[in-house]
C-alpha cells in the first residue's frame, strides 16, 4: 500500500471543485483517503 501526506497551504483551504476532482480520481482505483483539518477528521 502506498501512503502520502499532502498539505494544502492555501489559506482558503480546499475548494469544492478541486475536492471533487480528487474524489473522481480516487474512484478509479481501489483506494481510501481522508481529508482532515488540523488533525481532525
């Protein structure tokens, strides 16, 4: 299994369209991912 941590440095955070793109990409694979803010799920 591959694991990767990504930090979003934009003060406004992750917007809806980019988040939807991540979901669409992840759906193509057997995957599991979490989006967390300040170490909270």
